[in-house]
C-alpha cells in the first residue's frame, strides 16, 4: 500500500518531528533503560569475552532502528484505520 518514497517521507517525519525535542538522543529513555539493564545483567553474569563499548554501541544502533521502524509501522496502521473510518 505504501511506496518506498512514502516510507522515506514517514522516516523524515519521524526524524524531524518525533526526535526534534532532543536531537542528541538516538533512542528513547525507555529503550536506553532496557539496553543498559541487559548490559548490566550480561556483565553481572561474568561474560568477559565481549567488548562492552562495541556491544553497547551495536545494541543502541539496533534499538534506534527498531524504534524508527515501530514508528513507521504505527503510522501505516493509523493511516489504514483512518481510511477505514472515512470510507465506512
């Protein structure tokens, strides 16, 4: 239903509207807490075979992409629901 261009427009909307309040944050505070809790649990279990900073960076990159994709999918759903209401 949505073209690649439409998805890019929605992603631009996400970047310019949703994240505008705090441009330095790539993920929400809630997602940051989940990632940091996960890292702390992993550190507590004694896993020494991974580089903490690199792993942390990768997790935040994944979390940021997941939040953006969630926004896009939510937007698509909202439009479909709105169109359903309008067309009856």
